[in-house]
C-alpha cells in the first residue's frame, strides 16, 4: 500500500516552524482518511534541492502533501499558528477531503 506523506518544510530557530512541528508530532495523522505520515525537512539541509530552498526559504513553515495516490506534491494553504492540535487535525482532514474529491 502506498503511503501519503505530509512534508513540513521547516527551519531551525524559527519559532513558527518549531510550534507547528510540535503540534504535528502530537496528533495522530494515521487516523486521517487517507492515513498519512509526517516528514519534517530542514529547508537549510544540503539534502534539499536548490529549487525547493529557493521556493520556500522565506515561506517556512510550509506543509506539502506528497501524494502517491494523486501522483503529485500539493502545497497546502498556510495554517494558522493559533490552531490547537485537535483543530489542526480537522484542518488537515478538510484539506485532504478537498484534494481527493477534486482528483
């Protein structure tokens, strides 16, 4: 079975990134439909392509769904830093519903 991956492009020392990273780590992404796993990527890492670095360097934190089902990567809308964990889970599910309904 293919796995959908929620990629968080983040940066060390960024308080918005760290807060979102903490919240995403606390919620059960496997409970979503479809189930997803979290991948946290440091935008400044040498493993990140120059294209991605240039695209997101001033935008982090950025959440991207790497969908094997849709065969593409989809940038999700910017999430409010005020969302609590349970609301963040609902927000992600709502975005997944929109993406998979329109595909």
